[in-house]
C-alpha cells in the first residue's frame, strides 16, 4: 500500500506520516472552501440570467450554510463509523452532484435543492469538524498549529480560487465556473484515495508527540448507535457552561464571516461600483492575511490563554466591520479593512478547538466541536439570509454590517467568561 511504504520512507527521515495526512486534509478543505465561496461571485449573474431577487438566492445559500453546520456532529459520527477517507470521498462526490445539477436549473426551487440541500450536505461532511478530527487523532504535540493550518485552508481556497472564479464568470459565464469547481473536486478526491488514512495505527505509528502506538478504538458497529452518539454527546456537553459560551461566540463568528462577507461582499462592492474581479481580489487579500493570522493563532493557542485570544480576535473583527461602511470603498479604505479583518477571519477556530479538546477530551472533541460549529453555521445562515433581505427591502447591506460588528464586541466579552482550564465546570465527568 502506498501509504505504508511512504510512512516507512518518511519515518527513516524522521518525518511523521501525520503531516502527509494534514496535506491531504488541507487540499480537501481548500477545495471545499472554493466550492463554498463560489456562490459569492455568482449571485449577480444568477440575478441577471433568471431575474431572481437577492433574498431568493440568499435563502438557498442560507440553507446551504445551515446544513453545512448541522452536518458537523453527524460528520464526526460518520467518520468514527465508516472512517475518515470514505466519508471525505463520499462528500466530494455529493458536492460534485450538486454543482453538476445546478447547470440545468431554471427555477429557484432547483437552486435550493442543488446549492442549498445537496451542496450543504456534502460540504458539511468536510467542514471544520474534519480539521478537529484529524488534529486530535494524529497529534498530541503541535495540535493547535495543525488546527491553524487546516483552518487556514479556507483562506487559501479563497486566495487561490475566488479571483479566478470571478474572472471565469465574467469572461465565460457562471457555468464555466461550476465546471472548474467540479474539476478541483476530482483532483482532491484522487489525492484522498491515495494518501488519506484514518489513524496513526493504520501505518503503525504513534501520535505526533507520543512514543507508543495507540490501539484503534473499536468502531461503532451499529450505524443507528453511531448516529445517536452526537445526541448523547450533546446532552452531556449541554451541562457545561463552557459549551454554551463556545456555541454562542461561534454563532457570532458565523454571523460575521462566511454568512456575511463570503456570501455578500462581492455584491456589496458592486453596489459601490467595484467590479466582481476587483472585489474578489480584496477577498483574496483577506485570504493572504487570514492564512498567516490563522496559522499564527494556532501557534499562539499552544502557548497562551485561549480565552484572551478569542477576546482580541472578536474585538478586532467587530471594530473592522463597523469601520467598513466608513471606508468609502476606496482602494486604501478597503485595504485597511482587508488587513485587520483578514488577520482574524478564521483565527477564532484554533482557540475554540483547543478549549473544546481541553475541556471535553480528545475522543469527544470532534463531536463537541461539531455542535459548536453547528451554532457557527446557524449564525452564518442568519447573516446570509438577513443581509440579502436587508438589500432587497432597504436597498442596502450596511445595517447587517453594523449589527454583526456589535455582536462581535459581545462575543469578545463572552469569551472571558469561560472558566479557566482545570477549574470546576458543570460537567466534570467530561473534563480531562
């Protein structure tokens, strides 16, 4: 098997195969980030071709974001039952089916089915829960850094693909962009089939940072029991105040990131006379800064109090969102926004995963974070639809940005109310 031979070859060079798994996971999340971001550059073309309103299109995107999050806990359960590699390949196939189906749509309900339900389901299987699962299964040392790297893949997907997708859409139409996304997905699926493995024991290795090979936990033989496990974990975690604070802050995280900026930023800029390619380029600049900001956040989360990291991230994000309407959408104004907003776009993920793993344990961390991420996507869906409704009813997006900024300040304060690691919480049985 390729992975076993490669693992042995790398081990002789003192390189752990876990880093290969991180690379394959990075590519998967990068491609699905491109797939998630694609509708952001396609709203205007769909409006022009079909005459659909922003709120109608946004309703489909809101469903996609909601399913993207709600699938998280069950994605972790599926990974425990079927294995990570099988789940990723199935997810990539599902996303492709949704995009290919959209090539033939003529009605809003078909957009809802393809981009809302099918793509929402598929991308939900490869969401941030995948990053949490891979990092906790393969790494004891450098776990925060790995979460930061995998989280940054979303920024990289934006950096690499959004300007290109905007250019393709402008030159050749939105269907060409859809086919391009499908091509990326095929490449990612081939890499996963070749290189991805579920656990270090599969290649006879310990976790990074440990000495002994950990035995593979028994897989849940009953699919019904596997599907019930997220609900059991939710019941246990809901007794913890930490869980509810993480969920509340991550709801606000979704409200202020992919539900708002990723979905509506290109159209917002268009309202101020900025062409889609230029607007997508601003998103790419955010992606550059978020790439380094998120990896830096992972490094910091291994060394500093994660509560204070969250305080600063949410606070700076809130201030940048409030600033955006006053930037006059000039080159310099948007550049300032791109830097400050970009630095902490997804930087909140490593501290949140770290707190979840510290409080609830390595084996339960993926499922617990899955529910926290569901709250994130509930916030994202709220912003995706709410901002679209604001533009349809009020002819402006700006109220949505002010509201999101105010909520970020609230999240900054809430982060400091999380109990310190090791202190008494309401669910001591789950703490490690």
